C-alpha cells in the first residue's frame, strides 16, 4: 500500500468507527467524539480521493467533512 492508500484507509476507518460507536450506543451523533471522527475521517478520505483524482468521492467526502464541521460549529455543550 502506498501513502494515498493509507490516508484513505485511516479516513474510512475513522468514519466507520464513528458509525459503530453510534449504533452500539457508545457515542451519540451529537457527541464531540462522533463529530471529530467524522471530520477527520472524511477529510482524510477526501484528501486520498483528491490524490487519486476521483471526483465522485471528492464530492462525497468533501460534503461529509463540511457537514461534520457545521455540526461541530453549531454544537451546544
């Protein structure tokens, strides 16, 4: 695996970890852990997609990261 693969793998892992934590009740979708895992995971997956020049996932992961960032900014403590 090359560096791009590792960036994408780690990003997708973080997104899946957030989902698993949410489904198992370990982290709510409003928790800081869930939001940070989604921002960093989507950002890394987006970066890997940019490096691969694969537009469908650049759009998907870019929007995912932006929505997660919005959730962080508007999050009430």
